[in-house]
C-alpha cells in the first residue's frame, strides 16, 4: 500500500493554514484556533507505536500500514490544529491512544460486507462534539470531543467512552478551540 502523496500533504498544509487564517480574520474574528478532526482509511505508521500499556480498546490484528512513512503525522503535529485522527481498514482493531498531543483512534469494524471475527460484535465509533452557544445564539468554542463505541450485540452496548479534548475551566486545554473542521483521505 502506498502512503499519502506529497500533493495530499501540501493540500492539507494549505487548507489548514487557510482555515485558520479565515477563522481568525475580521469581521467575526475568533479568539483562538479551530479544531481539526482527520479521517484516513489506511492507518498512518504511528498507529503501530502503541502496545497494550498505552491504549484503550482492542488490537486483534496487525496494522496495515503504508509501505512508506510520508511524514504526514509530523505535518499535522506542526500545524497544531488536528486533535484527533480516525482510521479504519483493519476491522478487528478498535483502539485509541495519544501521541504528541493528537489522539489516534480506530473506528471499529461495523460493516457486514467485510471480514470480522466470530464472537466479536461489530462496532462503530460515535463522535460527539459539544459546542458553546454564543450570546447571539450561534455556535462558539468547542467544549469537548467525546467518543465511544456502540456494539451491534442485541443491546447496542456502549463501551470505551473517552474524552479526546476537553476545555479546562480557565479556558485552556492546551488552548481554547473555536469550531471544528473535518478532512477525509483515501490513500
């Protein structure tokens, strides 16, 4: 499998910078940056860095990585706005771990059109962003990003609830983030 193309990485850098600049510009300038969530089909090489001591969830199969590490993760760290990366492809993995201020999370295998494992319920990661309301009634800063997995087990059981981002009472979580942007990549 090939990794991300240089053109995709360049597009990400330009889009991230543009969104941050637009978001911070008058007349409706925000006080802080916007939060980024990124979705990949093929896991980035950094997903292989986790072991059972530093993630939540299950790793039941090898991680199908790109054959080349393109440095895309480093690019996202340097941009500073991406807080969570979601991936799929490996249907028997559903774990999450944190690396360099970014959460890396598998979505879980939820479709019945692909392989699974007998006795292991199909599952989907649910993502919920809680936003503040502005005085004008619009949406403001991101208060939190939470996820959990919903199992298709006859009871729709919820497991592994996690907070990926939470604004602290003093307005910090590292920094306060206004709004969300989402990117998806097929590599």
